[in-house]
C-alpha cells in the first residue's frame, strides 16, 4: 500500500557569499557553543545507545535505501571519494545490527560517536558555510540521508532533522529527503513505531540501509518530482567553484591523487596461491600475512614478501593461534574453535593495512567472514583464495553423512556458529572472483571461478607395480573415507599403508594388514586411494600423480578426472572395490 506524499519540500537557500577568515572564525565559535550546549543537554537527558543483536524475530523488510558510493568520477575528487567510503565503512560498523525498540529515540551521533582520526575516520568532503570542503569524517551525510529516508518510509516519528544548506546534485536533498549531521549539535533523531533492527552494509558499489522488523512495511512516502536546482541551491567544491581568491580554495594546495592498490591478505601458503599472487601483484600493492614464514622458518607461511609497496603481519595472533591448536589436539570441536578464533584475531590485526586507497582485495577464505562482519570489504572489489567448501555446504554434507552413519561420531564433532556460516555465505556471494585449484570448488562457483593449476612436486618417476598394496593418505577419520577403504581392503585382501593420525579409535584397522610406511611411503604401492567426503589439500594424491602412481579418489578431493585419476563417489565401498579390482585385479 502506498502512503500519500507528505509534501516534503526543499528549504529556501540563503544567497551565496564568499567565506572569509572572519566568517569562518565566527562559525567555529558558534559550533563550539552549540556543541557545549548539546553535550550538557545529552548528559542530563540524552537518548540511549542501542546495542547490536541477532534478533531473529526481526527479519521482515520495513524500509530500504540504496545509493551509489562512487558518485563523482572527477580525478581530483578520487581521494575524497575514497575517504568518504572509508568513513561510511567506519560508521557502518557502529550501526549495523543495532536494535531500536518501539518508541525509543535513535540518535545518529549517539551511535556513531565523534568522527575523528583517532577513531579511524579520514578526510572526505562535507558542507560548511555552503561549500564542499575537506574535513575529517566527510561524507557521512550520505548515511544520514539514507537513515532519514528509511525512517520516513517506515512511518517513524522524526524527532530532529536538519536540511543541508546547499544541495549536491543528484543527492537526497534534491527531493527534500536529506538530513545533514555535524558532531554533535546537528543530529538526526527518530522514533520508530515498531521495534526494528538496522542493517547498514556497503557492497562494492552501493550503500545499502535497511530497517527490519517483525512485520513488513506498508509502502513508502512519495517524494514527488524535484524542481531544477538554482545556482544558489547547488553545492560547490573547490573543483567546481570559480572563487579562487577564497582563503580556503584548494588551487594552491592540491590534494594528491592516491593510486589504486590491491591488498593481498593471505593465510596458509599454498604453492598455487603463491604463484597466482606473484603473477598479478605490483610494487605498489600491499601484502598482509599471519607471520613472515621465511624469518620464522615456518613453511606454512613462507610467502615471498619482496616486490610489495607495504607488508604487514599478525605474528602475535598467529603464534597464539598455533599454540591454541596444539593444545586442542588433532581432532574435535576445541581444535575447530581455536582455528576460527585465531583467524578472527589475525583478520582483525591485518585490517589495519586496508587504508582508503586499497580498492581491491585478494583475501584468504579463513579470514573472509571476519573481514565481512567487521565491514572492511564494503566499497571494495574482492576475490577469495578458496580452500574448502563454504561452511553451509560443508556442514550440510557432513550432516547427511552422519544421518546415514550415526555410528561414526567424528562426522558430527563440530559445527561452526550459524552467524559465522551466514557471514561467509554473504561474503562469498559478493566476491568478484573465486580463485582455487580445487576442481569441485571451481565447478561450484561456475563463471565466477578462476581455476588455478595444481602444483605437482618433482620426484623421480617410478615404474608401475603389480601388488596388493595401497596407500591411504589419511588421517584415519570418517570424513576422509577411512571406512570405505577398510571395507575394500577386507573384501580384496589388500595391504594398506596408512598416513596421518589415527582418529577413529583403537582397533579401527583390526583384520586389515595396515601399518605406517617404513621408508618411502610410495614403495610398492599400486594405488593411492582417498574416497573422502570432504578434502582441502590433496597433497599426497598430487605426489602420487607426479611419481606415476595411480590415484582413486572422490570429487571432494579436488582433482579433475584424467590420466592417472579415477573418480569414485565419496565413502562408497562398492564403487571403491570395483575401481580397485579394475586396476589391480
């Protein structure tokens, strides 16, 4: 149902006057007085600060506003545009997810706080004395405009709202749906009539503000058709103003145009990802890694660090993660929780590298949901270094396997928090590209995937052997297909070379000639088998292929079908028996 127009009209604009040092000094004095007055009033009876909450009952769309982030293509304005987007990212973190109870007042500044550099805000454009000037926190009015618009649409009571002194062409002020803000005396305040949850997100191109409630909205307030702007109404910046004698004009102190940069925020050093980063990065780009693997002599993090404009690490957080994982053991929920919490801390530490000129990211999947939740991906294009199934699909696959085999408890030993899985799903949906050597993952993301070639080791090729010995890369756990391998070995009288930890309990291999390797694990092996339900890095399978040893694996292992590779369904003993029989008789 549509709500009739409330006749919102543009205010009458005062005649334009050139700012002077005296007028600016008087303006600054008035600001201080107004700020002191507002501070005193708010200390006595100010609005509350609302807290973020999952609030599952507040999911119906009440109102939505979408506005473009990059509204001025002029080269001279690039630095200010990036500064604005950075300020919107910072403010969105303070607003996204807060719940405003029915009848309580929302205050923009009570939630966002002062837009100072100490709090992560940077220089953007803001209106002051009728001019678009450079200022810390500039650009936040795009957010306050959007909030005012959704408040109107939702039928909220507007407690405080101030129109802009000039109108930026194409902005909400053109239709009289704007709300300027200036710390702390020029505020936007409204009172919703139903309890709502605020969602503030930045995509690569848009600022998206939503109000979510228990019941959907009934329509929107029509703004009507805007009249053309007069010369006095339109806002001007130094780039469009001819008043070059003005003391504030920027023609004598031009703002540097910062080059676009890509930041590579990485985790484990897969050789495929190393090769990709080496092929695409420039000497102006940024590299963020858990710690310098070369310096610490840790192969897991041995990323090449030369040829970047800036590098940074999260060494303390990475060492704490490693210690927590070691304490947790080789299997179980405590280990997974330690991995997730460690990745969150590393992501938080590396986010400091994301300065406003970083316009594109290449980010490790382990860090992705944490950077998404904290708002650092907003307003940027990003690609994902993908190592495993998305949490939602991974857990659904394990749930299905456990339902079929409830006697295998390791299939159900951990599930990620639902909010984290949802954050990862949203972040993956917004990714520009998915970078992975894993064939199953590449197929999952179709046209957005950029398949990378698996990196094969270079051992000396081996002659093919006729034996009844197979190797199982392990670890011995249900999700890696251990049960199917055991059944096939019993049915065919095979010897199994086991690699990795024994996680399915004592006596799992009873009745099977199974033992760890003595010397080279591929000696005398007729095939390497891994009918896994889930698998990330099939390094043992790649080593076998490089040595000329046949591989029998499930698609979950990420290898494409081809010479030397036989694909079988995951955890299917009959299919595995048939494939082994065809290979070794």
